[in-house]
C-alpha cells in the first residue's frame, strides 16, 4: 500500500494529465457522431462565424494582456471600459448637434490628464499650456462638426479621446495610489472600478439596449448585407454577415497597429522593458509612471474600439461587458503575457463557442461551458498557456 501511495505521489502530474486525456477522448467519441450528423454547409458556416467573432475576442484579450504585462494586474473592469467607450461613440454619432460644453470639455480634460501624467507642475510651463490650448481647440472643432457626412469622424474622435481619458483616470486615481501595495489590492480595485463604471453608464445612458448603426452605410458602397459563396460546392450557400466581417478586419487591423507600435517605437520598447522589471527600468532612467499611464490609455483605447465593433455588429447593452468574461479564457489560453497568444486564444474561443452552439442548439453550452472546458484542459497540460513564459524564481 505504501509503495502504491509513493508511486501515485511520484507520478501524480502524469496521472492527472492522463486522466484529462482519457476524458478528452471520451468527449470526442461522444461528439464525433453528433458532428457527423451535421450538414457540411452548417459546419463551414459556424467555423467562419466563429473565427470572425473570435477576432473581436482577440482584441478584447489584447487590452487585458497589455495591462497585465505592464503592471501585473488582471483588469476585471475591461468589459465596462468597452461599453463606456462604445456609448461615448454612440452619443457623438447619433446626436444631431453636440453641446459646446461636451465638445470643449472632453478634449480639455483629456489634455490636462495627458500633460500631468508625470507631474502637475507641467501645467506651469507656457509651452505645455500652448500645446494644450491648440490641441483642445482643434479637437473641439472636429467634435463640433455638423452634418451627417461628419458624424463618423466626430464619433471616432470622441471615442478615441474618451477612451484615453478613461484609461488615464483609472490609472491616476485608482491604480497609482496602490503602487507598492499587494497585487491583490489592485485586482480588487479593478473590480470596484467595474461596478463604478456600471453605475455611471446606467446613470447617464440608462439600461435600455441602444442600436449602433455604424455599419449601416456599407450597403451604400455596393457591399451586400450578406456575402454568399460556395453555391455549387455545398447543399446551401454559405452566408457571411458583412458587418461581422468588417468588424473582424478592423479588429485585426487594430491588433496589427498595436503590435507594430509595441515592437518598433521607443514607447513600446519602454513598455516591454518595464514589463520585465519595473525597478530595473526606473534605475536606467525610464519614467515608469508615465509608461504605466500610457499602457492604461492604450488598453482603454483598444477597449473602446472593441466596444464600437461589437456594438455595431450587435448592439450596446449591459450584456456587452459579459464578453470580457469570454476574453478571460482567451487570455489564459494564449498566455497571460503573450500578445500572439491573445490572438490565437480569441480565435479558438470564438470557434469553440459557435461550434458548440451549432451542436447543442437552444442551450448556453457555447457561452457558459465550452470555452472553460478548453481552458481547463490546456491549463492542466500547460499551466502557463500555449504561448506563456514559464518563470522560475530562485530563492
């Protein structure tokens, strides 16, 4: 008996992995007949839709990875940052006229937050005040443009400025005071921020679902609402929603722009440096506080982009922040600190969700079960995620 117990302890990890592999094989043996009973065009349709949905999940996961790389914090407020950015876009997109207070106040407050990232004394410099006044005036003019032909430019500008402001405010007043405190305190702070943003969105915009017709103009460009192909190959043609495809392409574009920024700019290289070691980065002259503020601003900007894309493909509602819960498995699946892992993880989760909805219609398997089952299997085999870095701490 003692020998059996010792053998189990010695090979415990391998036995657990073997158990998960056996369970996986049993699940596959159960699923394969169900998959075989599906018509080919439905499988292809769900696969394409899953990949398109996964592109937006990847963009959401990227924002979470950025914060984790820069500060080690897992940001639970990311979903509400998405909704708030989308609602700011909606307000400037759908309003027939913009209040001068909003047109001037939004860029002015954002400019002040940017100027004072490192110190409030920056406002005493005449050159900084001149730049602040010029930038505020230019953005105020753009936000005040009238006419339907300017509504998209006005809304994009407002969402970008508002997203940066959200990130800077959260970093300045919620995260920065906790530097040096236990990491768990910062994580709990993000939970508190999520509830605060929840209350703000309901107080200003209410809890009614808001349609965001941002992709409504693509039909005027000659692009049909449904793109069809495979009419001679499958029993029925494959239909791809044009708005979902456009959202996917824009999400990948935003993803690629950030990766280029992160790898080839001095600010991006500084972010990579402090992600490895904040104290070492500060010792060589890097402004850690400023770089952390930039990281939060970029993450909030990506959250606003994701909120607009998802809101345009569906609608803006209180269910939108729940998408971040699906992005969490994507982050952990790809690796907490891996940017390519965020892309792969998002695509895998989106694909698993749509295929599960196809195989088990009328249930919540695709949303509430499949992503987390995949996550459990991957983490047992590779706890650091598919592309995560395994860190060894020496004592």
